[in-house]
C-alpha cells in the first residue's frame, strides 16, 4: 500500500523531504527612523520602534550579527518639514541620507535599501504630488511626481544606498529612475520595484507609525485594485521592460496567489512584503494569548516563500534570525 505518512514518520525524515526553509539571508528588515535623540515605541505597531540614528545603528548591528543582510529604511519626518512639493524628500543632508551614511560606515557589507515615495514628506500624505479642486477632491499628479522621485533616488544613491525601492506606484517611474541613476554614474545602484502594490487596508498601522496617512482621498487611483490579477502581470511586465532588477508583491499573506503567479511569470527575483497589518494581527493575537507567536510567524513566512517569494520584507526578520540561530 502506498503510505504518504512514511515520509512524515520522524523529525529527521521530515527534514529530509522538506521543500521550503527560511534563512536569515532571505529577509529584509524594515526599520523606522526619526530625527530625535530618543527611541520611541510605535503605538500602532507594538514591538516596533521609531529609532534615533544611534538606536538605529545598534538595532542594525544586532540584526546583522544574527545574519540579516539587508535593511529598508522608512523616515518619520517632522510635520514642519512636510510641504506640498515634498522638497525634504531629496535633501542630501536629510534624515535618510544621513542614516544611509551612518549604516554604510559602520557595516559596509550590509545592503541598505531605501523607500522611494513622497508620503512621509508630503503635507498631503500621498505618495505623489496632489492637485486639489474646489470641492476638496484630489488628483495625484503622475509625471511631476516622477521628476521628484528621480531626485529622491539620486539623493539616496549619493549617500551610498545599494538599492532604491520605489513604493509609489506612479507610471513610468522605474524607467525614469533608471535613466536618472545611470546619467549620474550610479549604474550599480539597483532598483527593487514595488511592482505589484495593492491599495490595502493592511497598511493602516504603518501610516500610524509615520503619521503619513492621506489627509484627503485614498490611494486607489495609483495603488492597485485588490480584485485584480491581470493588472499584476501588466505592472510586472512594464517594470521588467523599464529595467527593474527585482520586483515586489505587497501585501504578502493575503496575496499568495499573486506571489505565485508573479514568480512564474518572471525570471527576476521576487520579493514580498509582510506588511504592518499582517504583523499586527499576529502580534496582537499572540499578545492576547490566542496564538502561538513563534509558530504562526514561521508558518506565515514559510507560506510566503513557498508561494514563490525569494526575498521577504518582514518586521519579524530579527526574531526569525534569532530563532534560526537558536535552532542550529
Ligand atoms: C508608502 C509605503 C507604505 C508602506 C510601505 N511604503 C504605505 C502606503 O502605501 O500607504 C506600507 C508598509 C506596511 O504597511 O508595513 N509609500
């Protein structure tokens, strides 16, 4: 008789036949930074911190020590520096360029990824520039935004970023950023495109972390409709043509079908972002004692990798690296 259970009969055999496993090097660790002296716990994302530059360096160092090879940085910008034209987003002396410089100096081998989008810098809380009409309606300007995104990407490249990661979903930005980087000689700076980013309620806690929620309107005219699949492949194809080095699907857990289709449709490395809402659901349910935190975190991440993601952005990255180390 054929008995599939034979392949599950001991931990040793299960380990032999296991198809998917996690490594610390699979992860990108997202970190929040602000221009203040203190490290401040983020209310909307329990367990996450808005780091001072000093705190950031310490956290990055600990994660790196555990085998994490890449971080992505998100800035919390003071309200007084937010403007309709988001000029602070390409200030060469701004928070992100300084953070990049400090990390690269302390840990040259670590891969530093930056988020390219205007929402932390924009007084309107949108990823692009906003045009308002008499009725209070908003239009997000595409091409004008792309010009600023290019300046932002250049300021990150000058500071030493290894990878810039546009999360804005404007049309044509990958090609424009590639050209801008190449023209200034940054031919080695990579682009990880948020190619397939859905307009998702799972981003709520993140916007609380950065005070970056849109002041008017929503993001549905640029982020994708979560009911759609073909659009994912269309965005993927365009970003490939425009020169993306890696592509991303976001969110991850509720979009495993999309991760799977995207990874089958491209030869580029595919990343997936386990976003703030996914993090918060596990954090809060396990804090209440309703879920086994470690078990559910690992299961959620294996699922994302099994679906086809080679790179995972997760707020649990450091915990996982710690657990992997302990299990060795
Ligand atoms: C903004 C950006 C967002 C996230 C990453 N970059 C929020 C948004 O698009 O509104 C979400 C990350 C998360 O929820 O963890 N460009």
